[in-house]
C-alpha cells in the first residue's frame, strides 16, 4: 500500500514563528503536492513538485515556500506564521492516482 | 479554468438505500477523474480512479462512471451502511502540472442507522 506520512497531526504555533511541515512518501512518486483545506473553500493547491529540487506555485503560494531535496520528502515552510494560516494542511503524492497523508491541523495564535 | 461542481452538497438517507453522488466539470479535456472519501479531521482516501479512456470503475459496493463529453461523473453506492457516512470529493486532472488537479467541494453524506 502507498503510504504518505506527515510529521504532525496537530500543531500550535505563535504568530511570527517559522513553521516546518514535513511529508514523506514511500512509493517513489515523481509528483508531490501541498494543499490547504478550509470550510467552504475546499482544497486549494499551495505548491507542487514534479521532481527533486523542482517546484511550481499553486493557487495560493503567498506566505509559503517549499523544499524538495530528496524524492521522498516534500516540506512546506511558513516563513512567518500568521493567524490566517490556521488551517488543515494536506500533502499528497502521485504518478497518476493521488494519495494523501493524514493531514496536519495547524493553529496559529 | 476547470471548475468542478458536486451536487448535492449534503445528503441524508436511511441505511440500505442505493444512492448516487454527482460531479460535473466544465472542460471535457481531462486525463482522469478521481473519487475520494474524507472522514472528519482526516486526510483523503482514494476510492476510484477513472482514466479518460474508461467509462466506469468498480470497487466493492462502489461504482463510478465517467461521461467525458457531457462533463459528468457519478459515484454509485449500493446498499449503503452507516460506515459510509463521510464527505465524498471528486477531483479532475486536466494535465499541466500545478494547474492540473481541480477538486469539487464535496458531498457530505449521512447514512441513518
């Protein structure tokens, strides 16, 4: 079975902190994604990576950056967390079919 | 830009009924369509993937159909059970990297025991 894991299920941070969300997949997938999910807005793509060190901006990249140094790992970075970044963050990987991790519920106080 | 709509937004039915969830998309030039299930506070679980060349896919009590020309997909759930209660999302992949995958907002399904 494909497995996508995320480093934390729940995270509480303070405004202005630098936040790292880690995602690891074990199926040698080329493509990895970071989404956020908010009530009424659905899933929105933040960043997408199609290979090591390669990335593309999604619909809402502002306030975020990403890192893909190894194929299996895709990190989302909040440079200076703000309260409007409180959300559920979902990582996914795919070569065709998308597989999701369990999500990280981030609260920024 | 691709848009995906799911109707109804919410549905509540008694246990044992067969039901249909609908998904429509505006641009028929797609590579595939995927149905997911999401339980409260959890990630998405892939249910079925239909390639653009396929008309349907089946897994257990689930059957998904695809009519690309009319921009529609349906997810049929047979003999519904309380454990089927969840939010069901469809997503369309139109190619093109970051622009490629578009999600609907989901149908929140409740199966009454």
